């Protein structure tokens, strides 16, 4: 093969994502809690950004799309010359036209969200011109303030005065964070150790029992032989103490703790005064597999107990706890904050509202806007401020775009699933994300990002966005497609209405659905039934005395 150098002309198209587009997609995919954390991080890293704490954020439609800002070195030089040369009326003209001049300049309306939203004068204060004489006077004032800060560093408080609304919001957010911290005292071992104080036991027994409960497995079992647990060099006294400690731990609540396995755990939960104690021990020792598949006649034949006695024991057995440690541990349930709220008015008309209460309001710092107009600030500092302002603008616009996209997607879902909101989950219709994307003229991946881990509060409850996207089956009665969720509800209703002594087989359920115009395969009925954790016909059968 011959290797040579050459030139060629080639025309091609490429789709490139700018950093701004990537940031918008990342912001769109964030949950509400993740968005709060992202904004707090950006505020801590970008000195130009600050929180407007006294006003709730309402981003809906207040920021139109902006072109990306760019400042060339030539334009920066022209800007510097213009700023240093203008005085009097020229300075006023520059201030009225915008912060920067030259190529790629942007105005106050591009920088501050408050000015675009038309907020009150409490947020938008008149700009203070910083002249050269004011700069020299400010240097002396800063020197005095610095001397005061050094002399009274332990007394002065440089934090700004916060409003009561801001303090309440901060307390609520801190409360949410502390509420998600695992409670060490709520662990399974801690709960068991708290019960030691209810009994008068020796210190040696206390230490051995503490050792045992700290070697329980994740289910609360003690799957060790005591000689192996104590080690090769244990004494007979230690073995006797360990047996006493194990028996003591097995008497603690919840019942079944420190059982060797599942059968031992269930045996420890048999009430001493139960009339079914003998039957329960027999079932637990030998017939748990038969109980799991409802083979009660086989147990009757093997044990000689009546079917009524077996059924009474099985009903009591179902109240036993096979995992004593369930409900304990450091697992926490994350709080759900709805991103969208669907509300109905007095006339029954539904409306979409995107929740903005938990999103902090952002604005550009007036201090840095003033510094950028100051002729005494070097060009390198101004370039730094420009980059930070651009980053702040992109973040603000990305948040606004996120809220706008969520509103559009939720409105489209409401339009397609209007019967769900009026009648309930039984009226859900088949819906694909591609239908929403076609209606809104956006890409399906945008719909997917907008729906990812987002929640919607409705009159029927709080649902994830993904709940409204379901596949469906075509009906034979001309009523159109029916959602899979509706098919599952119909299967459950058929099973609930069946004769429990002669339950329907899967083939018979298929025939019942076909009569309603739903043509479905038997394997699909089995899949839906197992998904709803409904046993087969043998498992649902109720046995009677012959």
C-alpha cells in the first residue's frame, strides 16, 4: 500500500452542541431538588450571580431566547478607549444604551432578569455613576473600613440583613436536608439494645447479647453455630453463657429475631397459647412449600388434620414476619416535590401550573455591573466579569427554558389524557412520547429528558410523568385502542368476581376479555397476572370439606 500526502475538498454537515446547549439539556433533566443544588453551586462559584431573596421566582415567559455573547480582543480595546474618552453627555448616552459598547455588546436588559420581568423598584434600584473622583474617595473609605474590620473583627457582622421570608425559606430547606439524614438510633441493633434495660441481667450476659445482635445478618437471622461463633479456644462456661444470651435475644421484639433460618424464625413467632400451635409447628417443619402453592389437601392427607384446621393455621401463619429486621436500618424515603400541578377550577376545567416556589430567583450583581462601567478597572478584570455574566445569563435562561418545556409537555399530556384527570386511572389512554414530540415540534429526546424523574400533582394523586405513557392494544369492537393498564384492571376485576371454589384458568380469562373486544394471548394474561402478583387458578382455589 502506498502512503502519500495530498489535499482534498470535502463538503459535509455536522451537528455540534455548544456548551450553552449542553447546559440547557443538563438543566432540563435535573429534578427539582437537584436543580436547587445546582443553583446553589453556581451561586457559590460565580460571584456575579446572587439570589433575590425577597421575591418568589416566576420565570414563566420573562426571558426571551438570547444570542450568545462574544467579545473579541479588538472590540474590547475599542470599548476601553470609548469608556476612558467619554465624559459628560457621552457617558450618559453610553449608560442609556447599555453596559458595554462595540461588537458583541449587551445591555442591562440582557443582563438582569429583574429588568426584563418588570419587578418593583425594591429590586431594581437606580444605577450610581462611579466617576474618577468618586473612585479616589472610595479608596480612602475602603481603607477606613478595612482598618475598622481588623480592629473589630469579632464584633462586626458583614452579613446583609435578611428578610423574614428569606429566613423562613432557608429554615425550610435546612429542615428538608436534616430530615433526610439517617437516624442512627433507629437501627435494628439499637432497637434491640434499648430493650436490655427492661430486664435485670448481668454484665457478662449483656456483653454476650450485645455481641450476638451485632452479628445478625441483614434479615435479622443468626446463622452461626455457637461453637464456631465463639472460636476454637472457647470454654464450656462461655458456651453456656452464649446459649443463655441467644435465648435472651430471641425473646426480644420483634419476634423471630436471631433465628437460625426462615423455619427457626417462624417457629419463634408461634404464640404459646395458640390453639394452632401444633399444626403450625408441623407446617413450618415440613410443609411450607405446599402452603406456598396452596396444596392444602396434600397437607391434610400427610398430617391427618382437617382442612378447616389447616386453613386456620395457614391464615395465622400469614401474619408472621419472615424478616424481623424489615422496617429498620438507615434507608430513607426521598421526599417528592411535584414539578407540575394540574388544578381544576369550579367549572371543571383543568390548568397546568409549573412549581416555581422552590427555585431561587437569580439576578446579576449590581456591584459587578458598576465595576464594568468604571474607567479605572483594567481590561483583564472586565473580561473576567464578561465571562461570568455570560455564564450567569446562560444559567438563568436554561432554568427558564426548563420551566417552559415542562409546561408545554405537561399541557400536551393533559390534552391527550384528559379522561384520566376526569375519571381516574381506569380511563387512561395509550400514549407514546413520540406523539408529544410531534405535537410540540421538538425531538423525542427532549420529551424524555423533560419527563425523567419529574412528578405531577393531580386531583387523583401524585404521579411520575412516565405514568401517562403506556402502550395499548387494538380492540375488536371498534372502540379504538385500550391501554395495557386498563387491560390489567379488567383482568383483576374478572378474577375478583370469579367463583373461588372453581377459579378461572388463564384460557378462560382470555375468553372473557375477548367478549369485551380485547383480543389478547394467554401468555400476555400470565405476564400481567404475575406482574400484579396474582397466583394461578390452583393458588387461588379455596378448599372445602368434601
